[in-house]
């Protein structure tokens, strides 16, 4: 299945080398989860807020063809 992924901030360095712009199209096996995608990208240990189709999602959520997933680094304030 093909999904689209957006990485923000320092996470962007993990986008595939052939990515044009800020959105990469990734091919994953059926029944893959957001966590499977994180492992595929090499960001499984990175703290991040995850958005699935513009709604916050947990990493165990299963993906579907055409989903758009965004990983945001946590924000710090003070």
C-alpha cells in the first residue's frame, strides 16, 4: 500500500533520498502500522507527535492506502 509521509524539523533528515519537496510516498505492506512506518524511516526511537490525516494518532494505528502521516518533533517552551 502507498502512503504519504511528512517529517518536520530535524526529523526531515530521515526522508528517503529521492524525496522531492517535503512529502515522500512510501510503499508499505498491508496491515502496517504507524510504528512500522517509523521503523522503516529509522525514527522509531525519536520522540514525535504523530498526525494521521490531520488528526493526532498513536503509533499502533493501522494504516490504509492513501493515508497521510506527519511526524512533528516535540515542542519545548518556557
